[in-house]
């Protein structure tokens, strides 16, 4: 895999190429995980086992000063899909599902207009009306493999393997992914055996998430599309 690029930095040249042929347009794969912060080896966490993400970073670009414009998931997705602050459209409130004004388009719609087959698998809580235009597919079954032959794709795959809910022992039971004695306990948490155990368990979730990334990269390799696809995570 040759590159990891940030979509919105790439977008100006992409959207200006509406009339170019599909062969001139790279495919775009966006892999999204949740809540895992810097629990990744290539960002300095030596307890994290993330060989697939580390491989992407080694061959691509890392962004080390990234900030979210919202403190919770759905408003943050609103920012990403519109390139706007959530209050600009009334999407700052969790699960608000506001309708989009007609003059505002999501990046998925811009990509469609540029000739891309767009898929979302499968988070839909963008704090917008879930029927907003832009996706050719948006479901748990959405996949770039379903596109018409020869058409470039933009595909999102979301994994919840690292969602903070995985730390609730009443809901999930996972093995340890690190030695509890070796984990770093942030200053805002009590340094207790229970907290250390939960953090150590979370490292297992990180490894599962990285396996998911590897599966998506292998799909590209198996289809012969790895060199024609921009991947970002």
C-alpha cells in the first residue's frame, strides 16, 4: 500500500476531476475505529499489537496533531461528512437527525457526482436525517465489491471493536491483551487493580481492531486493487 492521505486535503483535486475517466481516479478506502485514541504502536504505545496499522503508517503519512470538533461520536461524524462545524446545521446535539439544507452536500454526494460508487458500512448516526443523499449503499452489507464493473469506489468500513462499551464487564468478557502491571494508568483514573485490568483488556480489543484493518487491506490485495487505492485510517 503506497499512501495514506487525509481525504479532505485530497478533495480539491478529486472533485475538480468530475469529467475525467474512471481509470484516472484512485479508489478510496476509509477504515474507521472508535475511541482508541493513541493505543497504537506506531504512535508510541509499545504494548499495542497493531502490525497492520503500523504497516500503513510505515508506507504512508501519520497525522500527529489531529483534533475532533466534538466530544462524542455523532456530532464528530457530522463535522467529517460535511466539512462544517456541527452547530452550522444544528447537528451538535447527539442523535438530533436534522435535515440538511438543500444547498449543503455531504462529501459522499460530491464523490458520487465525481463518478464514484459510494458505500457506508455501516454507521448512520451522523446527526443528520438518515436519508440524506450521497450513498449508493449504506448498510451492514455495503461493499465496494457491489459496484458496477470499472467504476471507482469510495468505501467506509466502521468497526466497533474498540468502542468504549467493550470495557463494560457486564456486557462483554474479553481476555487480557497486555500485562495489567505494565499498562499506563492516566492521572484522571484511580490506579486500582480493576482499572489496570480494564485497560489491559482494552489492548485485546485494539488487536482485534487491527485484525479488521488487515482483513480490509487483504480484500484489496486479493482483488488486485492495492496499488490503485488510497487508504486512510
